[in-house]
């Protein structure tokens, strides 16, 4: 059974020879370049300057020798976007600054800050109007140059027996709206000026459709999974009420998922949302989500055994192998192994599970814990 067969088997809710493994196929299942360097050294692989697939998060695109060594089954396609393309850093005092194609200003500490954070949102202004939103200098998401070379890359991955994942070109509708007008402003708009918030959501939905209507006619036949992301959960609850989500956000995502189904009927649909999203999982399923990531196992309501029991027939769980907030960076190797074993036992039976950590492996994770993570997977990840 090759890697692609293994993934397709588990996505069909059948047990393959072993659990499929992902590392770095998306911007939410990856590894920070500092941790990546340490992992390569520990595995006695040649020192390489990593390719950065997400400059904002500092994520390395894992090289093929490491992916083969670990037995990773999925390869990712990364369209050109504001996190990996045309990034010009400018030093201004204590920070590197970067102004992106959306008009967002990001900054990270000088000289060697690990991550960028948003410093200025382009439409964070008093008395914002629908005209301000319409007249903003938006990027062209339907430009074909965003996917140049991806078909050839996907074909090579397929020929080598790997499954192929194509990521969304920008953050989710709710999340990207926050980056445009500021989180506080967006939440106030949704509560008191829902029609104005709807103008912004509709504009971002238009860009989603522009991209998929350009990309999928060229890539659908060489892609196995299409990923989307939009964060709604906190550690305990949700960032907005389920009612507000259903009224203001869900219809826009429905338009996106419906179009993807039309353009790529054979591709599986992956959705990432951090935190406690349990009340929204039935809504995700109604949208056409087939894969849920990251399985935020330490958030309220996201206990793995209960998720598998209640939603395992409808969803494949992708992630949740180990907690990346506490156990992986701060636990012992024994604690990492024990948690991996426990989560595999909860999520893997019957198929419908892909192994990855809860979220990206961060810069502060000890090398011995990363080694313990993959040793445990290879010990306990067989059917």
C-alpha cells in the first residue's frame, strides 16, 4: 500500500495498513524552521537552509529526505500568497516590518523574532462604510500566476505514490475580516451593523471563489484533498455565538463549499478551526466538510473519544496526536509517547484518522520530544 492508497483508505473510513502521517502539507500542520533545523540535526540529515512556506508563522517546508525518513504520506501545494510571496522586510527600529498585498502591516522583533504579528489593519478606521470596503485596493486572487508550477509538482508527487493537498490561498472569511478591519471592530460590526459586516464577508467570499474557479479546473484531477481554515474556537468556548455564525458566516462558506464540490467532486474537503468548535461541528458537516483539523484535544468539548463516538462516521479527524501547547513543548518524552498512544487509541479505530500534532510544531519544542513523538507514532500507528 503506497501513501496515497493509505490516505484514501482512511478517508473512506476503512483501516489501512497503518495510520497516514502528515507533516507540513498545510500551513496548520507544519513545523517552525527553528524546530525543523533541530529535528534534521537529531536525525543526522544534512544541514540545509530551509525553504520557508509561511513567513508570517516561520514555517519550514520539510525537505523530501526528512519526509521519507519519517514516512510522511501527504505532500502539499502552496499557491503564491501574502505569506510566501513578494515579502520585503524593512527594518524600523526594534522591528522588521512587512506590508502585504492586502494592505496589512506585519512586524516581528529585531533581530531574530520568531513570528510576525499584525500591527496595522488597512480598514481599521472609524465610521467605516460599504464604499470603503468596495474601494479598497484588493489583491487579484484569480491570477493564474498564483498556481504556476503546481500541476507539475502535484503530478510528480502522484507519480511517487504520495497523496496531494492543495491549500487555500488566504485565511478564512471570519479570520481574514479581522485582519482587514481589526478584531474588535469586526465583532462590533457583527453585533450592531450586520449588513456592513456582510459586505466585507461577501467580498472575501468573492475572492475565495475567484481563486477556486481559476485553480481547480487546472488542478482538480491531481489533488486529493483541498484545505480551508477559519478559526471560531477559544480554549473554552467560541469567539462568536453559534447563532451569529449560522446567520452571518455559514451562508458564505456554503457558497464556497458548493462551488468546490462542483469543480473538484473527487477531492476531499478539509477544514481547520482551532479551539472548542464542538457546537459547530454539525454545521461543518452540513457545509460538506469531510475532514476536521486540528482536533484541539485540550479545549473544552474536544475530548477525542467523544468526538470519535459522535462524529467519527461523518468526519475524518486530522491531527490531535499530541497537545502542542503543553505536552509537546513542556512535557517529558515519556509523557509525549503516552499521550500519542492514548490519542491513537481514541481516534484511529475504523479508519478516518490522519496523524499530526494539534497544530504546528513550534520553535521551543525540545528535539527529544519530537523524536519521542515520531517514535511513538511508528510504534503504535499500525492496524
